[in-house]
């Protein structure tokens, strides 16, 4: 009789732990799905702390999904088809990269010439191009100085 009680207690304990773990796993999944936008924002903050950071334009949607990420990647691929000469956007652009956002690298030889209005003009051209190619507007773009021989 005592062995049955112990077995029943152990079974109840195992079931309780299982239910508890399942509830924590479910809560963790929902937090992860809702935090992708925060993760992209955090990556932008990391760029802003980089000494090569110039500016950030655009916005990150409240819901970052795979379709949005694919649009960013496709926009980047289309921009790279134009490269290595990005003169239609601005002669100071030396490269375009992508993570969760588009990263535009500017040649350091142009440090004295690049200001907010020039960044705004570059951003507008890139945004229009990405909207035309991929249907994505207000695309997030980070402008950085390239690590080139002028540094």
C-alpha cells in the first residue's frame, strides 16, 4: 500500500512538472515571436554605438515576419545588381550590405561632403528603388563609413 502511494505521488509530481514546463515553453514562444521587432531595434542600437556609424533612416514595422525579412534581402540583392557603381544613388556609396536592415557604406574620402541633406537624398532614392522593386516602403537603412584605406 505504501509503495502505491509513493508511486502515485511520484506520478503526480511528474505530471505537475510536465504541465509547468509546457506552460513556460508556451510563454517563451509567444515572447519570442513578439520580440523580433525588438531584436532588429537592438541590432540598430549596436550599429549606432559603432564609431563608423553616420545615420539611420526608415522604420521597423511592429511585426517583423519572414516576408518582411525576405523583402529586405531582395531589395539588397537588387541594389547589388547595380553595384559596384552606385552613382545613380550617390558617388560616395562604396558598398551595400544587409542584415535585418540595409547597410550603406560610404567612402571615407567623402567625410567632409556628407551631411544630413545628402543622407536624406540617398535614402529617398534607395527607398523609391526598393519600393519599385519589392513593394517595401520606409525601408530601414543604416549609413556607415566604409573601412577603406582612407581610415
